[in-house]
């Protein structure tokens, strides 16, 4: 089944028991988002809400809520797309296994969009205020579009070849926007729309933008694909959909997705306005900042239009499935994009960009008596210089030659392997005062902070402790030390009070204290948190706290620390300050009253019993 519009998708999911209808009235202010998050956690079917307060449009949630459902949606073209990727890796495989590639010609033919004269999206018009106003978290600044397909073309080279389509959040309402005339566009560092905006400013033109919602599901997935700059998302969408995506071109306007459920069409204004706050996928709010404003020229929608949505927050959420599905599609391509790298994982539990685990090769001097990181450093820098991996904050990379069976998805094994082999005086490579993810508030300012390439290879340098050292003492203000995993100690620290872009004297006292204690060779990593018990509860908590609440250059300390010719290292345990800082954005919390209402909907006899 190849879904050309949302109606085809929803009807087919319902036939296969993958969608339920919810006819009880639900509120797009907090309530429907709370339902969606619970539905995702429960592995529930997609949910079509037919009565949404304040809007005439139905809303659908959890479309991509499980890997099985996502594979089901793209089942007709998935094998052909995998064949395309396989041929990219090994073109000669076609001659060895030609039957694997029966669908490849169709995928190639389907890639280029098809220009048509009319589309169902133009059947009706609406005002922005009539659209569903989804508010996912209590402090959100207004109603948001959370599954948009934001389409632009290069002002210097118009056309599909130089187009960009991304999932940049769109704020529909808020105190700073003119009702029905303005919406906010939030696009972050290293996004294709930014290049188009820069071109428009250079040539003195206004950048036109079309925001599609709904339509063929391949367009939604394409909007989040981390594609090379020379592959337009709309081209990938056609290959994934199994048919040429129909686009309507009218006059000199941008093309419009013919079968989109909605299209908001407009022009970027020469001024910015405050956008946010917004509960984001790192598990914290992104705060108010000035971002571009779109002047709305038209809002179109087709007959029977349905508004798809998701919510984001502390992982895992529905966007976790996007990441897993993309990894499944593209894993074989990693060595083609990054020479010397065999496997990568942007760790979802850590908010994706804060932590990247990688396995590479160390082959530069195979005759050396001891293997040490050299090619790994090159590979780590390459990961920080290409595609979406360039947004990574911590890159931990080790050599396949030391453990051929090691995988980045085994946190127990990966961290054990790294900590056994790291030379903390040699293997930590910092990049300071550089660009970081816009959503990450650990840096020295918006979009600016540091990165770390942490390498490890060769023979084991230490045996990791299975128990907390019996004679471990801590300075005043620190306590509740516990061994989280082999070699990793988590402890509670005092509340953070230092200013942004400054070290904390309390952490220096801790480092000096640990440096005076013997017998810590087996515990090379100490993590300081606000709540040691919560942080050490499981890998999900540990990864989230440690890597979303620390900046490498500011928040890493060490016993016996030194700087030699501008290289930093330490001789004793490495310390990561993973406390919430005084300048961090607040973590996301739900509204108790809303949660109680959702409890009632999911109680026996309620319309959502068994699903939330």
C-alpha cells in the first residue's frame, strides 16, 4: 500500500487494528498531549480524535508510535529503499544478488517530484486561529505545529534540486504575534533553511516558505531525515513513498504539496520576534529567544483534513521511533559517509545531540608496539564536521580492532570498554568556544559552548571496581556516593551557584580531595548530580542527567589536572559536574490536574481504557 494522502493512511491503519477513534471531546491545551505521551509509552494504536475543543479539525496522534507500525506504513517501498542504500555501499552486489533489487528502478523513477496543475489542498481556506492549537507543556508560549514539513527553495537556484524541507517547529499563537497574520519559525544551528535565508538576504529578496501538515507519510519522515546537502528531502520522500510526490506550481510561488492536509504559505519578515518557551526533546524548556517571523499569506486545507501531531519531551518519546527507524535505514551507509567509522549512535536517552557513541578503526601505525588513538581522533573530528553529527557535544569513540563484537547499543559493554582503556592524560580532546545545538543550555551562551572527542583504544589500563572503595571520603557539601556501574561513581553535590562560563570552586575542592585518596584506580569516573539516587537508578537516568546537564570544557574536572601546551588532562579520576546549573532551563513537569483528567479517561469504562 502506497499512501498518497492522510485519508488512505488512516483508513488502512484502522482496517488493520492500528488506529482507534476517540469521540469524546478532548482539549488541545495539555490534555491531548498527555494522552499522546501515555499512548506512546503503552505501545497503543494511533488515535484519531474526532472532537477537539476549539477547532473543527480532527487530530491524530501516535501515527509513528511503534517501530512495527512505522515499518508497516512504509512496507511497500522499504525493501527498494534499502536496496538503494545497499547499492551505494556495494554496487557489485547487484550482480551477485539481482533479485534483491527488483523495486530499485521504481524507487529511482519515483524520486523526482511531479509538477501538477491542481491539488486537493486548495479545496478550502482557513485562518491560523482556526487550526488546532496544541499546547504540550504548562509553560509553552502558545499553540505549536509539531509535525510540520517546512519547505523552501534556494533564491539563487530555484527548483527542487536546491530545495530544503525540515521539521522546524512553528508557533501559531502567542502574545508577540499578530493574530492570523504572523507565526514564529524556530530553526536551529546548521539547518538548510538558514542557508536559504542567508541567500535571500544576500540577493535582497524575501524568503518564501510553505508549511505542509499531513499528506503522504513519506513527506513527514523525509522532513526529519539527516540527508547530505546534495539530496533534497522531497526527492527522498518520493523514493520512500514509491510514487512521484505531486507538487502544484502556481505562477512564481513556491510549489505546494498537492495532497497535504494543510498548507500555511507566507514570507519571512525582515524582523524577528520572541518565540517560545517550548518543552523540547532534551527534556527541558527552550526559553524565549528572537527568531524569524513568517507573514502568513494563505492557509489552505483539503476536504476532510486531519491534523497530525506529536509531543516531545524527555526521551523516549514518539520521535525516538523516527531516530531508530532512520538508524535502521542508514546504518550500512555510515562507513561511506565517515571513512574509518563502522557504527554510530546518537544516544536518544541523552537527548540525541549531547552524546554520540562511535566505533571506528585505528590503522594509522599497525606496526606500533602499542595501539593508541590517532585515526580515532581524525574520525571523531570528521563526525563533528559533517551532517547532523556535527551537533554532537560528547563524542566517545573506540577501535573495533580491540573488540570486534562491541556495539554502541550495549551501554554496559561500551562504557566498560572505554573506561578500561582511556588514558585521561592523553585521550580527551576539547573544542572550545564553538557552535552547539540551539536547544542545549549548558554552554556559555545560546548556540555557543564546547565539544569533546573522547578516544580510547589499546590494551586495558585498569581493572574497574565492582564496589565503592571502602575508605572513600568526600569533602563538605558532597555525599550519597554510590557505584552506578563498574568504575562509575555517582554522588550528590551542593546546589550550583556559579555564573555561566565559570568553573565552580566546589568542584576544584572535590578534585583536590579525590587526588589525595589512594585506591581509586578502579573508579576513574565520578559524576556529581543533584540527586544521586535518581541519577544512578538506571542507564536512562544516568545518560540523561550526565550529558544534558554538562558542558565539557566548563563542567569537567579531574584529580591531578594539568594543562600542557594547551592540552588538558588529569592523573586521577575524571569528574563531570552534572548538576542543574543556575542558568539552565527548567526541566519539564506535567500538570497534576490534567494528569488526573487523563486518568479518568483511561479508567475502566472510560473512552481510553486500556490505551493510556
